[in-house]
C-alpha cells in the first residue's frame, strides 16, 4: 500500500472510533454539556457543507467535464450528487426510529434508566442500535477514504468533522445497549466496535474501487460523497444540534465551521 492509502485508512479509523469517546462520556460524566455539543455539531455541519459544495463538488465536476465533456459531464456530476443523497436517505429510512443512532440522547438518560436495567425486552433494541450505526457509517468511511486519496488535507478536515459527529453517536448507542444489558463494558464495546464500519467502508472502497479508478469513476464517487455529506449535515447534524441547545449556538458553530474551512482552503489546501 502507498503512503496515501495508509493515511486514508488511518484517518477513517480515527473518525470511526470517535464513537468510543461518546461512549466514555456517557459513563464518566454526570451531565451533558449541551451548548458545547450543539456548537460542535454545528461546526461539523459547517465544515462538511462548505467543503462539499465549494471543494468536493467542484473537483468532481472538473474531473467529469474533463473526461466526458460539457454538458454531459455536468449532468453526471449533478446526478451523482443526488444519488449520494438518495443512498444515505434510504439507509436512514430503513433504520427503525428507536434504534437510529442519530436520535438525540444525553448522558443523563443513563441515570434515568436504572430501573430498566436487565429488562430482556430492551436487548433487541440495544443490539439494533449498535448495528444501525455500523450500517449508517459505512458510506462515511468511503467518503473519508476517497477524499483523503484525492487531497490529504481535505481528508483530514473531513475526518475531524465526522469524528465530531460520531461522539454523540457513541452516546446514542451506549445508552440503549446499557439499558438492555446493565453492563457498561458491553455497551462501550459495542459502541466502539460499531465505529469500525467506517474503516471497513474504506477497505471495501480500496478493494473494489481502486482497480477501476479513473477520472470518470473518481468524479462520480466524489460527487456522491458531496451529496452524502450535505444530507448528513442537513438531516442529522443540524437538527441534533438544535435539540441539544435551542438557542443560536448551532448556527454560530455552523458559521464557525464554514469560516475555518474557508480559511484552511485558502491557506493550506
């Protein structure tokens, strides 16, 4: 493997295993810092939206137009962008609401459920929660991997943004698993392992896509990645940020994330 592939795999692993940080927060803190989480989720959304529309979509368009000409290359870019959105929307649709890792939960929920511990009826819900985050994060691994291969600086920014939004996912997975089993160790283990779906997605992308990767395939994947990240930001990150804090904190985070990404693109990428 080349250094760029190893870096891409490493960044994807880092982003995925951030679910373990959320799990630890659920076990070792008594309250959720809702303002911080709201700002962080808004910041993550700002980074992902800005970089998707300003950088990733444009690079995909340039690649496809160069290979296929205009207007056909432009049409394929737009179609690929919305196919990415449809893909992640379908994944969300088939995840049961009670098991969806993006349903907001707080650290306090852990204490409120003491009376439910060892309730057998919750075991299924806890297992589905861990599986749901694994399924949902698989395309995020592909997104981080593909972005890093194209531009390591871009990949780092995306990996950090995804890692931030995986922290509350770790809380969301740990809480129902703890409800189901009464075991903090098992809840942490399943939450931690669910994050492995992102590097697995990266490995799948490496094995399946690298042999056929050319300008057209790269453009299609990159446009799809932009669609996936915009959908995640609008459908999950911003609504979750608003639920954690109903004030303007999430919007300030969104603007901050866009500003940081804009400056980094001008200075470093």
